[in-house]
């Protein structure tokens, strides 16, 4: 299948799915976390997707493309840190943290592989 849009990328689909899962679980976080943990984890998880989208549109410029993929990597790592905090605060179970973190490990691997061969994505 030819990839024409960022939505066609498996890594985008996985990141979007993970961000929506985080949105769902974060709705149950305490109200006092609204402007800290809840906001931060939602922002970073959504930023993974938005940086993939932006990078895909810049793919004819390999350095810009790779820079956006690296930004996505950073946001994915940040999201994993917020998941760790949510688990330590007992807002989510270890199983939920581990399951979502595994998705982000997969996302990170895909982003690294894309960044290693940016020419493959040029048009």
C-alpha cells in the first residue's frame, strides 16, 4: 500500500490510538491534577501525533523531517514519564502503565527506524 497521507502511517495510527487511550484514562484522574498531570500527559501524547503529521509534510527536506521525528521521540518519552507518575500516584495500575508504555516503546522504535532512512519517505 502506498502511503500518501500521515494517517496512512502505522506509527501515526498507533500514536493516535495511544493518545486516545490516555485521554480516556486521564478523565478519571483527580480534579486537583487537571492543570498538571492530566494536562501534561494529554499534551505530550497528542504532540507525538502532531509532530509525525508535521514531519510527514516536511519529508522532502530530510533534516526537517528527521527533526520532527526526533521531537516525536521526545514527546513519547515524556508521555512515558507521565505514565510512570500516574502509576506512582495510584491513578492507574501497573498493568495499564506497562501496556501503554509498550505501545510507546513500539512507537519509538518505528520513529527511530524512519529517522535512520529519511530518503525512503521522500517524494
